[in-house]
């Protein structure tokens, strides 16, 4: 399998008062990257709707 990477811009709301990354942001980024990976493979939301499938 080829590697996949995305550059993600850190938002102010991703940080806690000590400027540490909030723990839940890692899950948000994982979900974002999963959808981006599918899109780059040609499995867009429109295609998934036509096929009546989707990521879990």
C-alpha cells in the first residue's frame, strides 16, 4: 500500500488554554484524512451515495 499524508492547518479551537492539542482533535483529523483518502481514490460522496455505501 502506498503511503498517504495530508497537511492539516491547526486551528485556534484545536488548542487548549495551554496551547496543547485537545485530545479529541486527533479523532477529528483521522476522520478528515479518511474522507480525503477516499476522495483521492475516486470514492467521493456522490459515488458512495449512488452505490449506497459509506465509511463506518
